[in-house]
C-alpha cells in the first residue's frame, strides 16, 4: 500500500514537473524565440487604422465656374436582424411593409428586391447585421437622403427605439452641377470611383490624389488611448484643372443645338467654338449627350458617350473649299474678277464634274462662283491652276490627315489619300477626303488668324493645391500655312458669301452689325462605297468679326430627317444664333454700317430676296383671315387665303411645324372649294402643298415654276396636272420624268441633277428648289 502511494506520488510529481517544464518552454518560445511575432499580434488587437479620404481635384471653366467636383453623398443600408426583431415583437407595426413601400417610393427600387435584402441571412441561417441597398441607394444626393432620414425619424417615434435598422452612411461622389453640359468633354467617375471617359479618365492621375491613413492605439471599447502612439499619413488632394471652355458659350451652343436636334431628328450633331488666335476651345457639343450624374440611364444608347468632334470623320463638302480658296489666293491664282464657264469641267480619264445646277450659271466670275458654291470653280482653281501636287501639299499643311493633338482621348486622324485624277479634282470641293470637325476648326482658324496652324487645346491650366504649383498651357503654332495678307483677303471673300443677301449661300448666317465670314456645306454620305441619295451631312463654318476674329464656329448636322435641308438652311441659322450670343457675351458689340447707301441697298436686296430663316408656324384656326395673316406676318410668313369664308377652318403646314419663312402658309376658309385656285407662278413645292390642302392628287411635268394647270374630277376625286417652266432667260435640261405629290420635289430633282457630283449638294441646289 505504501509503495503504491509512493509510486503514485512520484508519477504525479513527475507529471507536474513535466507540465512545469513545458510551460516554461512555451513561455520561452513565445517571449524570447518568437517575441516579435506575438508582440505584433498583440499590437493588432489594440491598434486600428482608418483611411483618410482625399479630395478629387475640381474641373472648372476658364472663369472658375465649377464643372465637376466632389460632393457629399449617402449610402442606404438596412439591418435585416434589427428589422425582423422589431417586427416580430410588434407585428401590428408592419415594419417590413412600411420600409419596403417607402424605400420603393423614394428610390424607385422594386419592393420585391427590398424585401429580399431585409430577408437576407448568412450561411449559418441568421439575419445579416447590415446590407447596402444597391445600386439605387448607393451614393445618393443629400435631398434623397433627407427624405429617408425623415422616414427613419418617423419609425423611431413609432417604435420608441433609436435603432430601427435604417442607416445612412456618409460618403463622397463625383458631382456635375451643370448636368449634361460638356458631358463628353468631362466624362464621368463611376459610383465605384473609377474614371471612365473624357478628361476625368485622361487626367485621372492628376485629379485623383492619394489616400491617407491614421493609425492609433485603442482600448477594449475602441476608444483612442490618450497616451497611445499615433501614426498618420496625410491624404494628398488631387490637382485642380481649369479648362479653356467658357460655360456660357457652351450653354448657348447646347441650347441652340438641342432645339435643332429635336426639330431635325438627325443621327447626331456636332459644334465647336474656338478662339482662332490661341486655339482655346470655347465650346464643344456632341449630340446625343448624357448626364454624368446619372450615366447608367444611358447604357442602352452608347452613341451618347461618343464625342463626334474628335472621334468621327465626315466628307466635309463645300466647307473644304475654304482651304482650296486660301491656297489659290496664296499662290496668286485667284482673281475674283476673272471669268470661267460654269456648269461642267472635264477630268482626264474620268467623268466630268458638274455644278449642282445643270448647265451652271453661264460665264461668271470666280467670286460669284464662290458665293454660289460652284464646284467647277474650285476644280479649276485647285486642280487645274494649283496642280494636284501643290494642292495636296496645302491639304497636309492645313493639318488634315493628322491628329491635332488636342487633350481628348480617342482622336482620329481622318483620311486624305488621293490616288486617281478624279480624287484630286473632287477633293477641291470637299469630296474624296474624310476629316474630323476639330481638324476643320483648326484649319479655318489658321485662315482667320493670319495663317498660323495651331494646336487646339481644351486644358488651360493644372494647379496643385498642396504645393501651389501651376502649369499653364501656352498657345502652340505648328506652322505658317498662308501669309497674313492672304488671310485678310480670304476673309474678305468669305464675308461676301454671307453678306450677299441675294446669291450668297451663307446668307442665313448674316448678323446685322457684324462682319461674318463663312461657308456652307451639304454633302451626301458614302454608304457601302456608294453615295446615298437620301443621306446628307449639312454644315456651316465661319468666324467673326472678320476684321479681328474672336470666334471660329463649326456646326454639323449628320443625316437630318428633312432631306431638303442644306448647310445654309439647316446649319447656318444655328451658327447665327450661337455666334450672335457669343459675341455679345465676349463684349463684341455690333457696329452700324457707316455707309448709309450701302445699308439701304442691303435692306432693299433683303426685301427683294428675303433670306430664308427658320420659324415655327403658329395656330391661326378660327381667326379671321385678316387676323391670321397679321399673326403669321409677325413670324415672317406670307399667308395665302383660299375660299370666301370669314374664318380659317384649316391651315397648311399644320401648327407647330418649323420651316423657312420663305415658304407660304395656306389658309382655308371653306371646308371644300368649288374651284381650284390658280397656282401660276408657284414653285413646285408650293404647288404640291396646295394640292395636299385641296385633297387632290397631283402630277407635274417640266422644271421650274407653274405655268399651267389642268384639274379633273372623277367620282368625286380631284386630280391636278401642272406644267412647270423655268424663269425667262434660263435653260433647264429636262429630266424626262414626272413628280407626284409626296414623292419628289424640286430639291430632289436638283439632287438628281448632281450626277457624278452627287456627293456635294450645296445650298445653291436648295436655292434652285425654292428653299
């Protein structure tokens, strides 16, 4: 018995000794051998690190108006755990139903998805403590967050609980205070904080800054220890970027463009305004556009994210004639008073190039050819006189075929490869070359500023708020393309394209009191290698004032729904509206003409040959004929009254239609007319409108204006056959076809007459069509 006790005691003592040795061994292992590792683990339990969020740099316009900046945002989170605990304790509150309905009402998120968030459980089958409501509740504006806060306060009052399972987490987001203004220029930053496009992406390294952090010691309640160590790395805010954009001019451009966009319904529209002396971009618009604050709403229409000013190419049409003219003047080959035979010009080993008006205008001066936008004149100047090698050299010198170097991503170079004789000839009037709008602006700016081709830029300066350092973009001259003297002469010639209110194709861009230089363009699009008969790009480019250019402005409309629109009737009025407002904004006031007689002559010409401008037809139904004519007259329309009634019972075009004021408005004072009114002297378009108003089918033979008509009734149906003849003293080659109402009008006939020169249907065609 004693031996067993001693043995047990010995065994117990041995085990205790072994445990004691093991304990000391473990202490040695932890405290000595791996002391640093375990000390670091301990520090992790009482040390915490928080991020210090930096400010992303702001983007402002040239005067400091904010275009993009960081703003306070809030993210909504729900607690399934808290909400279900409260709902289980008081089912009469119907807390889950209230939250689902209210969040749906404020954010628009489907109730089923909200309930799914509130019912979310972990893998262990317990409700989550917190779940974010995304994407609708992610980075919300303060106004939206305030509505949710008010709802949370109502629930707190109902339940008597501070925690009702609704949390609003403070955050930051990128905010664009002007909405869609300049959207393709600015781009956007996604809710995840990723710069996606535009300058936000291009300048992301400068704008984003660097995140900071603070590390401190805490107690068990996560309170910072007063005597604890603190390590801090300060956040570095991003750099601020000032653009060359003028927010007011950008606004004028967008408003005018959006109004026209709704009217014309084109594929796209583009406009660029620049200071020709520095090539500061003052405004750049590409439609359709988007609101970067709600970029996700435009995911289905990717065209809204494309900046056509630098990312699309077009055959420029007659606006390219400015470069041909400048080259010819520089080489001493353009004499405005020299004459040539318009109509057609032969090209070796190719079909001849025709003017848009079949047969041309006879023998005219080169200056008149410029005003009328004669293709033959420019083939003779650029192809025959200048020569193809010298002409191609000028194309290159004006910067075509090369990127301009503007600070926008995705710029393309265009194509100016000319192979055949026909290519060189066609390029003189803007065919066979493809250019970007920004290239057009840079080239015309060189014509305006004394002959210097300059690099366009949209970044004015980049400032570092941390160091005070500021980098300013200086104007950069690439090369001298033409002389200052040539620049002045070309400006004076282009001015007459606008100021000649009788034959100038750019007359719709005329602004009283300002000297405007400009050129129209109306080009057919190339579809699968063939010029389409019904798809056009219409444009206008110009600058003002001619004597001291402040703005060069380009307006382009791609495929307007109205096929009769040209550069003069479609793009020039937009140009005029933008230019007039912009010049006044820059403090350039109109100057009354010093020559009273010239002023009077201009007014007389304007009265004799009114320049078509666009206006909306008002509703005059139920007015007397006199009242209706007076009302329409205030908008510039001439009304033709049909019938012997007292009041207007119908009108054509219908109220709300937007059209040139040169087009008549017909007023019916009777529901039916006993006789067909005379249409003698009307253009084909007016005659077809008249037939439509009378409910009659109409056929036409010949070209020009109505010289005779024959009406027939068959079973109550009225048909009218009209005969067209050109004005006295002109010769029009017959097309040998007939025109039916709604099928073809004079502008279509003019397009058909373009023949091999179909790619350039300039405004002289519309003039011939009575547009």
